[in-house]
C-alpha cells in the first residue's frame, strides 16, 4: 500500500493506493494516527486507487474515526470505487462517504505538511481573572515533621495547587505516605512515595470534594485569564519549560504567574520522593548517598511522546512574590519557580480554544497516569539532561496576586 | 534446600581491573522451586551459578546444599548433586562422541564408573525411549557423533543429560540464549516440562524477562554483584515483564544518581 | 622376506607405542613428550632385569609399570603444579635420561643369548616343525627365531589392541575419551578430569615402555639414545593410520594406529633399501609430520579417495 499526502488548507488529503486489508490495516491506521497526533484533525481519504477493503480495513478506519471524534475533527472518504463504497455502506458507515471534496477546501495544494496551528495562538478567556496565591504548608527538605506543620486542604473547582501531601485522613497514617501532588480544579493526582507504586488520583464526584493532608502546598485560587496553543514550527521543534514560562509572562503581562500545561512531551527531567518525609528523624541535611533512599532522579530525559499535565508557579525577579519554595531556574536565574508534572499515555488534544477542566477530566477518564515529577533543570556540565521540554499543546495561565504578601 | 550465605568473589583483586563480581550475596532456594535470575550483563549471574557449581571457590561465604556444607567441594564432586546446562550449546556434551556415549556418561553422573561395557543394546533401548520423547527424531541417530547435531538439538540433549539422574539442584545458565528463536522456544518448553514432571529444584539465569515471567515461580534480579530485587509468591504471580523493566530502570537510575545530582537536587528540589 | 618380516615385527612392537600415544595425543589431547624417555625406560629396565636373570615376562611387566609411573608424574606435574603440558613432558623426559643411564649403568646394554618373551613360542615352533632351524614362508626360508618373535608380537599386539578397545568402551573408558573432548562436561558429570589425565598418561606411557621393552628384546640391546624421535615416529604412524582407514569408530581408530605403524615401518624399510641415508630418517619423518599437521585436509581426502568418500567424521 502506498500512501501520499497533500495539505489543502485545513484538510489533509491522503491518497491510498493498494489494498486495505489485514496486511496493511495497521500500517494505514498508524500513519493516519500519526497525522492526527501532529495536529491534522481533518482527514480526507482519497480512495480512487483503493482496490479492496476488508473488515480489517474497516476496523482501521474505525480507529481513525474514533481518534478524530475525540478531537472534534472530520473524516471523509472520497472517490471510492463502487466495491469499496458498497462495503462501507453495508457496514453502516455511509456518513464517511462523500461524492466530492468539501466546498471550503482550499485549491492550493502543498506537499509540505504543516499543522493547522502554525504558531502560538492566544485566546483571552477573562482579561481580569487573577489567581490568589497562598502557601498553606511550608515543609522544606529535610525538616522533621510534626502534626502542627500539616494542613488539611480540600480541592474545590477553583483551586490549582502543587506540593507534598497524603490522601490518608489522619497524621499517623499520612506520615508514611507523603508524596508529590498536583491539583487542577478538584482533580488531584498524587504519587505515593514508594519506588514501585504508580501515581493515584482523587476526583470530585457528586458531593465528594477531594481532600489531602499536606505538608507543603502552593495553592492558587481563582480562574485562568489566558490560553495559548503552541506547536512546532520550521525551526522550533520543541519548547523548553523556560520558553513556555516566558510566553506566559508575555501573555499575562505579569511578573508572577501560575500556569497549567497539557502537552505532548519531548522529554521530562525531574525527581520524585520515594520515601515519605514523615519517616525522617531529626536531621535537616540529607547527605549523599543517603539521599538516594529518599529521592529518585529520572537519570534520563523521559516520557517522550507521552502527554503531561503540568502545574507551575513562576515569578520574575522584579515581582514582589518571593518564597523559598520558589527556586531559581538555572536556565534563566531571573525566574524562580516550582513545577510539578503528571504523565499520561498519549491522547490527542482538540485544536483551538479548548476547556481546561474538560480536558483534564478526559485524561483522568483514560489510561491511568504513569508518573509524577517535580521538574528539575539539570544544568550539570556535559552530563546534564537539560530542561524538560514539550512538543505541542495548550497552556492556561493567569497573573498571581499575593494574598499574604509572601516574602 | 540451597542456602547461600554472604558469598563474595572479586576477580583481579587490588588491580585496576578489579571486578567485584559478587558482593556478599545471600540467597535461599526452597525445595521444588524454580527461580529465575535476571540482571544486566556482567551483573554476576553466571558468577553466582559458577560459585554454586564449584567452577571456582568464592573468596568468602558459605553454601549448603540439602543440609551439606559444600563450599570446599570441588566442582566434580558437586556434580553428584547438581545438574548443569550451559549457555554454549557445545559446552554440555563431548562433540566427537556419539549421542549414546554422551548420555551413558550422564546416566552415572556422580557415581562410580565400572569397567563394564557402557553402551550395550539394552542401554541403547532405554536411551532411545527417552530421547524419543524429545520428538526430534534423534532416537535413530544414537550412534552419530553429537557434534553433528544443531545447537538446539544438543541443548535439548544436554538438558536431558543434566536431569537423567534427578539432581538436587538444576542450574541453567542462559541455556536458550545462543539458540535461534524456534529452538529456544522448544528448549524453553522442554525445560518447563522436565522441571514440572520431575519436580526439580531449579535456578535459571536468563536474559529474557518473558521467559522468567513464564517459567519460574520466583524472580531474583541482580545488579553489580548484588541481589537488588526478589519477586516471590504472590508478588511473582502479579509481576509482568513491564514491571521487571521498570525495576531495571529504577536500579539503573539509582546508579546515575551521583553526588552531582545530589548537589543539583539540593538547590532545586523543594 | 626377512626384511619384510623384520619390518612387520618392528611395526607390531612399535604399534604399542602408537596405541599409547593414541591415548595421550588423541583421546585426552595431551601433547606428551615423556614418550621419548619412557620408551627408553622400558627398554633399559627390562634389559637390565633380563641380564640379571629375571623372567623376561616379569621384566616386561615391570617395564610397563615403570613407564606408567613416569606418565603419572608428568600428569601430576601438569594437573597439580599447573605446569604446561609440553614443559611437564620435557621435564620428565629430561629426568628420565639420567634415570635410564642410572638403571643401565652405561649408555647401552647388549642382550645376547638371553631368554625373551618370545622364547617360549620359539620352543613351541621348534617342537612343531621337528627341529628345523628355518621354515619356508611363501617359498622363502625364514629363521624360526624371527618367526617366533613375529608371532608372539602379533599375538601380544592383537591382544592388547582388543583389550584396549574393550577398556575404552567401558563406562570408565568412555569418560576417559570424553576428557580430551570436553573437560568441562566431564567435570559436570562428576568426574575429576585431572585424575583422568593422570591415569591416561600412566596407561599411555606404560604401553610405550612396554613397546620399549619388547623392542630391546627384539633388537638385542637397549640404548640410552633409542628414544630420541620416537614421539614423532609414533605421531607419523597415527596420522598414516587415520589417513588409511579414518577414525570413524573406536575399533577403526585402534586398528588404524596398528596398521599405520606397520605401514610406516615398511615404508622406512623400503626407503632404506633404496638408499636413504639412515641419518636423514628423522628429518624425513619430521617433514612428513609437519606436512600432515599443516595440511589437515590432505590426508582426509586421501582416505576418502581410497575408500569411496562415504565416511564422515
Ligand atoms: N573468570 C573470570 N575472570 C575474570 N573476570 C570475570 C570472570 N568471570 C566473570 N568475570 C567478570 O565478573 C563480572 C560478572 O560476570 P558474569 O557473572 O559473567 O555476569 P553475567 O551477569 O552477565 O552472567 C563481569 O564483569 C565479568 O567480566
Ligand atoms: Mg552470564
């Protein structure tokens, strides 16, 4: 089977030459799913040279259609020979068939594929929206823990937070299970501090509002003011986290911001607790190699091709928001920040202006998260892994207003 | 059954090439269990098996097998208790000698070698009967030199030889690694059947995590001369190849976590 | 005819040397140079004992045992003290040179008019033929004494050949053969391969010394120099045997070694007859073995040509 692609305006026309049967179905579906991943959400299959279509072929078309529906794109089959058309009709997918190309299709053809999102697109959600930052618990490595340093935090819709906490509801149990968490509007993802365990999550349902005992939490209340989409261009193949933060600063025109990113990962660099700090005895410093029993470092740029849900807080030097939980980024020491990322298997995002909470929900309804990291900028000479970076995605953001005058 | 207490082995000690192949490894194997050993290349898996088989003596530690302290036993003496299959399909049999002659030697593993004719007609019948069960058509070729067979056939025969007299312990060192995929699958299957039927206690080094998951009832992971993970009982039943890969990852990550990372995290991890 | 019978007799006697070397060089794959010393040891010890009035049979048996002891020591030097094979053999051979001189007290001992292992057979022949000194063989007169040596060598050699074959087919013998093939496998079968090496070298050098004892009795003297080059001769004989009838089975290999030795002797006798300078004999033999070693395919294809190429190793 030979596949040739042609970009026509927002549509990608794929001409298939050969038999779409069990032998070629997976190749065909994978090629098309790749296009969808790369942002082509309106596919047209030119079936003129398609000589055969089996049930395996139909199944691959279904896979593609399902993916396209999930991003609200469109899928059409044109020029199909009578046999192919009949097969599609009889299996009940007549809606895919079209006599001719859509009217609005561009007559301009290019063989060079480019996604519909060419550069960053910005959407203003609510120009006056702000987030109120509060530090509700302030544990710092590796202080010893007492119940009075903990705080019971609940996560209603309007809260975005990150930090270290436990889903247990009393201190004695919780102290064994403090680990990193990230919360985006009553969706909490947390990493039990054990080498073998996967991240877990809590979601608001009916009357239930997620709650955690936290020992460290940067908590933002309010709503997002802007959304921008980013996607690779000719020269830019990926966006580092500090580049995205710069975009956030310029979008919000503020020196202190909070942001949520949902994006395809190019590589993540970070660390995770593997033992609960609650088990620690009186010692404020953690020497090497003992620290290896407490923290796991990624060791490599991980999770390429996965999708990450990131929540972070960043401030510029000029900002009056200062806190020891916000640490300078080596890539740009003018900026201080604290960023956590949860990693999910890949699911495509719809193009354009999309809703944050709905998309977070979509991810949590899909396959479970695989990891949760505190992002680190590894600037060690030669062996350094660099910053985390992303390929394409969406970033919601808002300026911060300082509730307690953090200094 | 097999108890290993804190054995260590260092090759080329006190030189630049020093390799600490085993570092105080302890392991207890229960009777009738089938344990797989996995680990990166050079992690000391073969060295552990060699220490049990007596190919060399460890620098320190103790090994008891079936209640007997065997640490001072030479390799050939341990063979009365231990059956072995090597990674190299040619290592387990004498190439220039016939299939029957090779097997007849295994029929008296660890026993006296009397001055009686070894390959008699009746012995050959017994051999043919068991070789037939391999379904390789080798029963008609008992008088051919074993060197004329393929690696897979030789490995199947070596397995048969190692288990002809029920060993207290069967040691398999990546015994399917050097075979083509089809032969490997066949020998793998054969291994499973023999171990189940004879209720053998076995220790198998394997590079294939799938094989470890499929065949064994316990998985031990080694790294840098140490046991870093031990999946057994309920844990083993749950474990999948992907979990083993993750464990490998974790072990390697830990390795990459050096002092420079510690300094990095001290600045940035809050 | 005398020449031919002589060559045959020496061939038969030396085939014991070849059989001994078959065990060390071919079965356990041990390049054993002790041979040059142990053949002289057999000759000198039996000569001294026979001269001292011992029964030739007992003397020959003791020669066998002495050779075994020498082989055993080489084996121990190699396995116990981790000395390389060749060096262990050279050490033993060098030591044996002095030992042989000590045994004989001088560099050679003539054995004149003494009883030998073939004496009994000779008496029997004389009785059977009614006192004739010569017998016609294919029309040629041959002395009864020569015939007796030939006959007894033939019987002895056949007997040892059969015994050796049967021994190597026992459980013990099977393991012995495997030792040279794959010592690791032998250990894995619960056998101490070092013990097997020591035993094999003892047996091998015992046979070599036996051959030496018989040679001394046939030639009528023992000489401290007689062992020089014997190892290469034995090797040449084994190679010829393998080329002649191959090595497809144990019986075949052993018969091959015996026939090879005889053929080699005949070739030498003919060459000498045609005027080859006896001093060049060792050079020619060494060249022959050299060729055989560097062109392994040559002799194999030769045997294939002779026997239709149907055999496979
Ligand atoms: N006989 C030996 N001499 C020297 N070094 C050895 C020997 N056997 C193993 N080693 C070294 O010991 C380490 C462990 O080897 P091994 O046990 O074979 O690893 P594996 O887990 O791959 O089987 C390796 O670094 C290897 O080079
Ligand atoms: Mg190995």
